[in-house]
C-alpha cells in the first residue's frame, strides 16, 4: 500500500474494490486501515464473474441473502455436488473430468482442480493429480478464474466454520460457468 501511495500523483486518487467474504487471513481491521488513510472503499454489489446458479450457491455457502440486483441474468449449468467414498474418490473425479473432455468436448485448459487444503494434504492421489493440466490450492488460485472448476477435499467443516466457509466461497467463485 505504501508503494502504491508513493506512485500516486499529487492530489491523485485511487480506489479499493473488495468483496468482504473473500478475506481469508485477516479481519475487518485490515479494511479499517484503508479508511484511516483517507481511501474510499467500494463494496462490490454485483457478481460479474459467475453464472446466476453459481452466484446463488456461493451466497448460500456463506449464508448471505441473495438480492436480485447481485445477479446478472446468465443461467449456465447447476453446480454439481458429487459425494464419493474415500476408496472411490480419485475414480469419481477422473470420471467427471474425462466426461467433460471426451464426451462434452471441453478443452482441458478450461478446467482447474482446486483443493481446499494443501497440495500435500489433498486426498487426490499423486497419480491422479498428474492427469490434470491444472491442479492447485484454492488459496493460490485466489484472484484467478477458469471456465470450469473442480473443488476437492470438501468436508462438513466447510459448511460449519466461518473461515472454511469463506475458503469454499472463494474457491467456488473462481468458476465462470460451471463448478463441480
């Protein structure tokens, strides 16, 4: 922030746009720092990345009401939730991935697989990870996007604990058209 502030022309202005549900490692006190320096904060009130179906699901994940002005009218596909037992976990993901590529003709570069834990702690096996063009963590992918996302390593705590719910929200919100 100090570097950007120094680059600013005299009497120049800059703006901070933010989504309060995407803070993962700091609290509201971070946003207060901007206000204390005289910056203006603009809360984003319309989803400009996802389909309406994805928007509705991610708002439910963080238990926020959905205002129709938040949506932009793009229908898309319903998010798909796949519950797989531990011994079929890799198979279920590979099967969905292969269906997108070979049956539906999706370019593999349009698909990213995100884990909600570290790459080393992911339940996805090493052999399976190597079959994906793009596999990374939700935290590393924050700020990026792709057409289709697989979100893996989701468990019940991601719907109970506020910080983990926000992580799931961030991960799901990276998908432009479809999330599994």
